[in-house]
């Protein structure tokens, strides 16, 4: 969790709020890949891409 604190501090200090949507999208894609590889929902997730 320390990396998220550092990342948020970097975004806040540098006024780089345009990075927030990119990070959110990467997190969502990562979660989809993790769940898509090991669940019964995998065929539905793979059809999205």
C-alpha cells in the first residue's frame, strides 16, 4: 500500500491529475485479467477484448 501513497503524493505535488484516469484504467484491466484467468467468467471477459 506504500506505493499507492507515494503515487498519490507524486500526482498531488506535481499537479499531474491527468495521470489518475490512466492509473484507474490500468487497475481495472489488471483486475479483469486476474479474474479472467481463473474464473468461470473468463469466456465473457475474453470476448470484450
